[in-house]
C-alpha cells in the first residue's frame, strides 16, 4: 500500500481500533494450539471483540494456524488490517542449530549467516512475519539462565553475529515472502541482573552500560532491525519499558531508530510490581511516554489506553505515531497485499529437516563444540570395537535447548543413533548410571555403569545439566553438575581411565574437579537436531574440534561474575595465579583466573603462532595499522584455528581492560601449512567512553596480542599519536 494511503487508513480508524493495533495476545486466545506460552498468561479478554481490532499475535504453531489466524481476524476487521504474526525463532524453527552461546564459540560469522538463512526460510514457511531475535544481551554471569540465549560475554561477538542474523533474516526487501523482520532484544542490560538472578534489578554506570552493554543492540539497529524489545529489568532504578532516557534519548534520539518497540511479555503491566506505577492505567501512561508501541499479552493497552487518550493524559498524536509505526511495518512486509506472507504448508513439508538443513545443523554443532581438555585419548580410533556410553545424557534426546520449538527435541539424533549410523560395527553398551531425571539423587545405577566401564575398551561419559535448567527464569545459585554426576564420574574414571567426557549444558559450569580427574572433556552445549551425529564425528576424529569459549568457565560460583575483559586494579595479584598475596586483589581460597578462559579451545592438531608483526609502530588517527599474525599447523591433522586479536590501552583517562578482543578470524590449515592472517586496526577500534563519558580514543601506547584471554602468545606495542 502506498504511504499516503496509510495516513488515510489511520484517519478512518476509531480510537478503539487504533488502540487495537498496539495490542498483542497469544495465538491461543483465538485458536487451539499446543505451543508453550512464554510467561504468565494475561487476562483472557472477550475473544470476539479482541479479534476484530487486534494488531498482532505471538506463539502460533505452523502455516495452517498462521493462515487461520489471519482469516479469522480479517473476516472481523472492517478495515482489513492484517495481523502481524510473531514468534521466538532463536536458533532454528524446526531444524534446530546449537544454542546461541554455542554458536558464539564457533567464532564464525559466516556460519551464523548460514544458520540464520536456514531459520529464515523455515520461519517464513511457518508463517512468521517477525522473530523475537537476535538476543544480544552481554552476559558475564553463568548463574543467569539466559546466558544460553546470547552468543558471548563479549559485545563484539554479539554485535557481529546479531547483525549477521538481522541482515540475513530480513534480506533487502521485507515484502519478499521468505524474509522476516527481526526484533532485537532485550534492551538494555538484561544480562547483568544482581546475583545472576533473572529479572532482577540492574544497576551500573552509564559508562559501563555504553561500553559493554549497548553496543550489540546498536549494531543490530544499525543492521536494520525493524523492532526492539525493552527488557524486563529495572535499569538504574527505571524499568526499561518506562525508561525515557533509554528509549527516547538513546534508541530513537542518538541511534535514530524509527521502527516498532514491542514490550516483553507482560512488562507493561509489571510496572505495578516494580513499584513505579500505581496501577495498570498508570503503567500504560509510563510505557507510552517511553515510546513503547505494542503491549505484549498484558492487555494493559487494551483496557486503559483509549481512556488515557480521551482524558488527554496521552495525546492522540502519540497514539497515532505508534499506530503508524505498526502499520508501516505491516506495509513493508507487504501484508496488505499478501496477508499470509510466506505461510506455505507444502514449503514446510519440503524444507523442514531437509538434508541440506540437517547438514548445516550438524556442521554448526561440530564447529561450536569446544575441546576443553585432551590428554591425548581423543580422537578415539575407528578400530575400537566396544565402548561404554554412560551417564544421564547417554540416551537423551532433549539436546536442543530451552528456546527450541515445542517438540523439536523429538527430531534430535541421540548419541547411540549417531554412533550407530557412523560405525555400525561398534558395540555400544549404554548405562545411565544415575536416576531417571538428570540431576536426581538416585545412584542405584552406578555399579552397573562401573561394570560396563570396566568391560569396555573406552568410555564416553555423557554428563550435563537438564535442558530446562538454563533459559528464561532458570537461574542457578550453583554451577556444579547436578545430582550424583560427579560421584558417577569418579567411579567410572577409576574403572576405566580411557574415558572421554561429553558435556551438554546451557551455561558455563564450575568443573574444577572434573578437569582434575578426566583426561578429555568435550563441551557440546545443546547442539540441536544433529547432536548425536556431530558428537560421533568429533569423538572419532571425522571432525576436528575448533570451537573457542565465547564465555569463560569459572573455577567456582564464588568467582562470578568473572568477565575476561577485567580491569587491573591498583593492587593486581602477581602471576602465576596461585598462592596467597594479602593486600592484593585476590582470594584466600581460590585463584583469580577462570578454569577455562574466554577464547580457549583445543584441537586434534597443534597450531603455533610464529610471529605477530605491525605495519608501523605509530599511527595517526586517520591511519590504519596492519597487524599480521603468522600461524602454522604443526600437527598431523588438518584443522581450523581462530586467530584472536586482543588490545590493551596502557594508560587512559579511565581504567581500561587488561585484555579486550578487537577482532578474530578463522583459518583452515592443512598439516604443516602456514598462513599469514592480517587485521586492519583503526583508531575507531581504540575508542572507549572516557572520563566525561564521550566516545573517543586517546593518544598513547597500546599493546596488541594474539593467543587467547589470560594466555597471550605474541605481544607488540604501538602508539597512537595525537594527529
Ligand atoms: C519472553 C521472553 C522474550 C520472548 C517473549 C515472547 O518472556 O523474555 O525473550 O521473546 O517472552 O515469547
């Protein structure tokens, strides 16, 4: 529809019809479906009246439902304004790729793009117009259950992968029926709740917020994300959905965002619980003043917004602006001409879980797995004839993560299935070794597991966290392997030292004891549909692990939060990180450093950094510094290496991190092959928020290193001159 016609449409609408465009309900209010709703249900309203005016729905199941929802609404809406259909497509729709935290460990923006393209096609066929993705919250505290949903503790990775998802999913023309709009979330700072406890309050300086938490949202807005979702949390005392500074001054003012703001689930009504709104009507006033366009599920807008406009508390102009933004998005998606967009049942049958998509999912699972430790027992030789597969994940099919679609777990390849398909002659003895539920205290099965371990040539010990122990509302105060898993590990490792541990979990865990007793630990995360296939190939060397941790693993929960890009303090603990040094920033009972640092990950081959050279020793602000890292595959097997570039600003007007990732590149090297990996470093990469909270660079000396966090390999110094 032409833009000017939208204005005429708006002018023809009644006040209630305008408000309806800003109301969003679960699809289940209008049609039966088996979807899990993602929060407490809002007040169920009279569906007939609601269906006549409503602007959008979320959480529907498939193309048939998408078309039925649209038909039901359009039949009742006198203006024939199509619904917006929104859904959480976080890491795949039906073909599930690894959880975002695992994807971050691939350090591969191109792989993220491939996965996003697969998700886009399947979501469009399902009838999705908008996905509530990418989630790019910086998360530095593994106690927070939603760390699984972001790519990294490092905003650079979240920025690149989030922007790659937006560009790929939206394409260059949203009216194309296989493109979908993106809603970046959760704006802002949701990943830094006090105590690592979901929904808890967030309090930090504006500098910290701008330095470490806002960049990734901005990268997605700059990539063209059409929607933004404010976060549940209070940020410096003001819940995001009512935070005029955050929403009007920064998002729409500084960043020029002109798209739609959709609240998180019930977040508008929850302003009453936060204690900043007397009642729901007051909550609506606050949310509208902060530019929140759509009220998800709570129905606060439906119940109170028209009254606020009639009494003049909310101007009709503000209402019209919000409604026009929603109509413009629907128009850009081409919904007035084709309200079904990409919903296509035949297409669903054709592409869901198709071989090409399974191949992408399997490759992603392989490239996001991280080999945390290997004393040489991996890869297992294919000549093995008998292995014991032990642990609560030995036959588990729930390997797809909290935000996979309901039922997607049924498509997942289990470990026995993956092993059998790859090595039909391999005898696999399977024993859970502990209770029916992952984490329960039943240890009656340990003896049988120990016996199986004793008989086998080698053991695969599959441990982890229950799939629903990470995700929304799933924070933990401890980071141990739940239940008797460590008891099982001790006994099995004692019975057969040739034991490789596979981990399935949605957050960094505290694995200090496991690291001490296991000869090999392979972090699989929740790898998605092709879990068992990828695990089998990695265990037997048909795939060479290349993942690097995108979030560090602490030694204990007591160290959290433990960001890799830490400050030096005035009393840094001397290295090595052992022993007790009173009057330094250290613990009496623990080292400072994590067990496995950010950027850590082993391979079945051995990479050496031969050199790091700089094109010059000083650069002016308008010049580019070329950094060349020479890396060699010194092992017997081909593999991929992630070359990481870290910066340290030796002295600035504010404290700066001892190490900060500023770039990364992944290279494939055959045995004996050497590569020169070059990076262009510009003045912009040296910028930070200074003493007056301005985004600037400052002249002076900088160190640039390769290797990984806490483990620099080569370091060089250069100077940024004034000009
Ligand atoms: C949830 C989540 C949000 C999700 C929304 C819709 O509560 O916080 O990430 O997109 O509701 O399901």
